[in-house]
C-alpha cells in the first residue's frame, strides 16, 4: 500500500479515545522513499492545528538539529507513535500506542526505512524495549528485523533540559553518518 492510501484508510480513525479531541490526524510527512525515519511521541497543540508533525517549539528545535547535521527535513520521513493529540499533551497510554501502531506498522511496510530514530521515551519503549530508560539507552544502536534504530532524547525534553543537547547532538551525528553510508550504497 502506498503512503497516501494509508492516510486515506485511517482518515476517519476512531480506534482509540484520542480521536475525540483532535482537530487533525497527524499522519506524518516527508519523503516516503527515505531510508531514514524519525518517530516522535504524538502531536502537540500546533501539530493538531496544522495536521503536520513537529511544527511547534519542539519541532523548531528538531529542525535546527537536522539542519546542523545537514539532513534536509524534506528528504526524510517524520511521524509519531500516535497520530492524534493526547489531551493536555500527556504521554500517550500504552493501549493508545498499541492501537495506533497498526498505522505505524503500515507506514514501515510502505517506506521500508533502514534507519529509525526514536525521539524520547514513549517511542523508544514502544518500538525497542518496554523497559528502556531513555537516559541509559540513548546513543546506542539497536537492530530490529534488519533495521538500525537509534534512540535519542525528545526535543521537548531538550528544551527543558538543555544540558542533554550535547549527547543528542552526538546521536544526530551518528545518525547522519549512518544515513550517508546508506545513501552512498
Ligand atoms: N512532539 C512529538 O512527539 N511529536 C510532534 O509531532 C510534536 C511534538
């Protein structure tokens, strides 16, 4: 299935309670042919308003980091574990993430990423290890089904804890190097 078909298939999704508060479903955006995918937690207020991922304050920081790593945002694919905004920006519940993951799985099948960056604890737990502590696992590559995965801090966390930026920048450099390698193949 192509990415646009997935969007159409779930455009009116009501599988979990998060649909009740949404203005827009935020499916994701970018290059559906990209070997590199970023997965965040869920849309915030601005994302819900615009229907686009990472366009609020955290998104602006993500943009800066991508720019510094010379990874053009339009070249990669960016999405979230849940596609509808959790009320008050709370962390999505396990059940909401599990329910919504059917969409993400179809996105993985359509896009076939080679590298996945998980931004923060929620996507790291949901995709890599339910017990993972982001402070321990960040910066370490893990392989799942032939896909290289890099957990790193969520940009919203970095806005609150700027001292984490140095580590996150290291992670982004590792991702950039791996991405360049894949592109050079
Ligand atoms: N935070 C996220 O995790 N995802 C977004 O799209 C925006 C903010």
